[in-house]
C-alpha cells in the first residue's frame, strides 16, 4: 500500500503535490518523493521519512514545473531501508519517464528475468515498481518505433503492459515533453481517482487528496483504463484491458483508507458504520449485552464501527485509549520488532474507563495478534474485570499478495487456528469476529452514486486475506512462498550498501 498523486496544470505544482501527499500520509510513512517536469527536464527529491521531514524549503524550491508526481511509500517487497527504492523511479529511454506505483506485482521475478534476457533492460533494485517502469518503457518504445509519441501509442503500450504484468497496480507516470499517464490494473484492486479544477487535472489514490486540495472528484479511473493528459491539460482515455472487472481490495474499507474518502463509489466512513451494525448481531450471539458495561474502540479506524455497535446495543461508548499521534501506525511499520516496541508508545489507557468494568474492545481487524494481546493486557492492568474483543473484520487467515504487509501465513494469528485458540493467544475473555459475507454486504451497502449519478459496477471484492480467493486467479502455494521470500527486510543494517548513491539522501 502506497499513496500516489499526479498533476498537470498551468501553474507550479510542487506545493500542490506536497499538500496531497500530506493527505495521503496514512498510506505510507517509510519514504516520500516528488518529481516535477519543466520543459523536458525532470527535477526530483526523495528520501526516507515522513513528508514533512523529507521536504524542506530548499527542496521545494528545487522542484519547478507545471506537472509532476508524488508518492508516499509503504514497502511490501524489496528493502524497506534502502534509499534507492524510494519512489518516483526514472528511466531515460524512451523519451524519459518517471513513475509512481501503488500495489504489488505477483510475477515481478519472471518479468525481471524477461527484461534482462529479451528486452535488454537493467533493473538496479529489488523493487517491483522499477520492473513495472521498465516494462512500460519497453512497450512505449515498441509502440512509437522511434517516432514522436501519440496518445494511441500510449494506449497500445498500456494494453501490452496489462498482458505482461500480473498483480495489483495503480500507476501514474510522466513522459518528458508529452504529459501524464495514469492507469489501473484490470481488477481495480488498488484505488485511483481523477479530479479537475481550473486548468488543472489531478489523479490520486484517494478522493480526500483531491477534495483536501480544493479539487472536485470527477470520477474513478476504472479497471484496465488508461488516462493520458498532455501538457496543455487535454485528457484522453481508453479501456486497455481485455476483460476488466471491478474487484477492489476490501481491506481498503476495513482499515487502509481514510474515513473521509470515497473509493469506487463507496463511502469508507459509511462502510465502517455498516460493519458496526453487522458486528453488533455477532456480539449479541456471543456475549449478552447486559454483561457489557462499556464499548471502547481501539483507535482509530475502528471508531465508526464501535460507535454504531454501541448505539445498536444500547451501551455507553467511551474513549479508553489516548493515541500518541507522533508515533507511526504500527501495522505499516517495516519489521515486527519495531511494531512490538511501539504499541505502548502509541497508546495509553484512561484508567477510569476500565477499572471495575466489563469492557468490549472493538478493533477494525486482527492481523498478527501482537497488538491485540498487548492492548488486552493494558485493559486488564487498568483494572478491567473482563475484557471482550470484537473485530469489525473476519479472521485474517491467508497471506495478502496485492500490496499489504501480511505475506507469510506464520505471522497471521488466525492461520490454521480456531477462534477459541486465537482467543487464548490474545488473552481476552471472549472474541467476536465479523463473518466474510456480512463484511462484503456491509461494504457494498455503502455504495453511493458518483458525480455522474451512476453507481460503480462492482463485480465483488478482493477479500483474499479473509477467504483465500485471489481475484487474479493465478496465485498458487508456490507463488505465495516465493512472494514471502521477497518481502521487505525487517532489520535495518548499520551500513547503507546502496548500489547507486542518491544525491539527496540526507535530509537536514
């Protein structure tokens, strides 16, 4: 999961991209990068860290131009601590192309070998995004045959990218001297939307990045579609996939996306309210409401679900945990050791809300169980008589291969375990999970008509981490093992062994 944005305007875009990345910071806190284009020259700055730390005034001044891209990075493959794997990526032929990517390619290893042996292209990192960039560059080279670039060449290249690439990918690229290209995988697993303002076109991972910067959401980029915006702001689009079907990642609605976003015509906030409604019925069947004194959310994504659940059960809703907003979200931190260390740094209890009470804690999901176990113990230490735990999502039983940091089954607390076994590990008095079909119906129920008055045509969801059904239809047990071996490095080395030194690696 990453956050990406691209802009074509008639005015400088560096501040606009920076502001959009701040609104997408929840999607990645490992690294950030911006590239802008002036005439035919690219200007880039990228480094590890949060947006506010990576970009200082001098960096912003060195990013001139009226079009550009940005990304906040959350690594799922390669090396989480490598500066050279921060995005955007750049390749100089043909034309000069920069690219940002949100997702995860499931056939990156095969593509990398193919690029070397057949396309004669060199990949310098372990990032699948660099692989994707080089596939796109090769296909653009083939489509143009040495002639000036036309929109139909761009669409032909994307058509061949879809035929070669597998997995999830929302992409924005800049082609030097020509314009901006955005496209989405044929299943629309990762989100991408489009907005406009006066003389400006913006594409971004979430609608909040558009609305928060003063632009109106026009529509979502549909699965398989390519959108090309030239430097004058003229937009052309074409469906480039053979059999596109909309099956977005349901975990976006459960946890990843901001609640004030709308993805593929579904309100994230309403989806989480709906999840609370269906979860309430599950709670009633497990723990009588009269045995619960208070409902307390585990900040922050679970709040809408917890509020709705409490209202339906007629129970008090209270805030029992205070979050330190200056500590990153533990789920998206590279490395389990870092994740475990940060739980108590991140949350502190309000003892009066727990002491002598039977509390129902509500979380958005339970992935590894590490945080849940620690939080349950914190509630007990604060004096809770009984601690019940409810998850707005079903048990996460299967690895995710489409860009979420949970690729190995051994790390999933629900893998090959019963609910009772999970409850014993976490240490709560009762454990209540959402069911898969209830989750899907709750999220689908949150669909609203788009700006054109029409509903998005959803064919379903990618819920593979819950039900084991991988929507691309090409994932085997061997693939999962191979992808697990290529996951992000969890330990930071003492030395930076980057093969190519970045000129802006240090941020003062």
